[in-house]
C-alpha cells in the first residue's frame, strides 16, 4: 500500500529536499521506518535514542492526530497521507 508522507520544511534538508515521499506501509510505524530507511539523517530528528517518537513531533493521518488513534500503530491505507508536524514554541511576550 502506498502512502504519502509529507515532510515539513525544516526537515526537508535531510530528505533530499523533497516535500513528500511515497512509501509502502500498513501502519504509521512502518511508514516512518520506511522513510528513515531511505533518509537515515531524518531518524535522529524524529526519534529519540530509545527509538520513541520525539515528544515535539506530531504525526497526523489524513488530518487525524495519531495520539488520539492508535499512536504509531495507527493503520494506514493506500492513498492515505501521513503528515509530520514539528511543534513550534516561543514567541514574544506582551
């Protein structure tokens, strides 16, 4: 099954400057594994040393946050879109 993984702008430098990648996967975990197998530099930006998805990395399947589904074991189907969205912090205090 082919799913489209959207790469956020700050991480595109580690993914051949591509906006998205198509991978074969049946779960989010498989999709991210296929992505980091293709682009090994991405792994340290997405996963901690113990192999867990970093807390500031949000992942969505067709606009649904996987934290409210089955997390990385969330099933994906042919044609689904997996979006990686890093959290943004900071800003000016008023």
